[in-house]
C-alpha cells in the first residue's frame, strides 16, 4: 500500500514538472485559445511558433502529420469556417474559433496573430 501511494505521488510530481517545463505546448485544448495546426518540417510553422514565443503568446501546437486526429480536427474547423481544406496553407491557426492561415504576407500574418492574441 505504501509503495502504491509513493508511486502515485511520484508520478503526479513528474507529470506536474513536465507540464511546467513547456507551458506553450499544452495538451489541454480547453484551456488554450490559440491552436496552431502544422508540421514540424514546415518552416512557416516553426517560424510562427518562435515568433509567438518571442512575443509571449501562449499556444498549443498540433502536428497534423504525426497525429491523424489533429488533421481531422483542422479539416473540420476549415470546413466549418467555409474554407476548402485542399487550399489550406500552413500554419492554420484557430484563435478562439476564428481560423487564420498563412498567406502571401507572412510577416503581416505573424503581426496580425500577435495583435489579435493580445486583445
């Protein structure tokens, strides 16, 4: 019994420590208002993450190639917003239900995200 209690305490402690190590990559989507759908190999996605971290904007990154659920979630949100998933440009960002995509002006896209996130 003591071993079980100690093991549960230790697991809780480790989990809490891991959650605090990387606060921008939350796994609880309910708490986050900014979700980035993209790929770890997409330089626009990596630049977006870096820019948001630099400006202290919390976000969750969902890799659409590593987790099929993330892809399905992104496609559903695009369709719900009336956007064609086949013409989506990464990253796709969900900010409290509003969908934003990278376009021709990447710097403007980044500035717009930070501006809207800080409102």
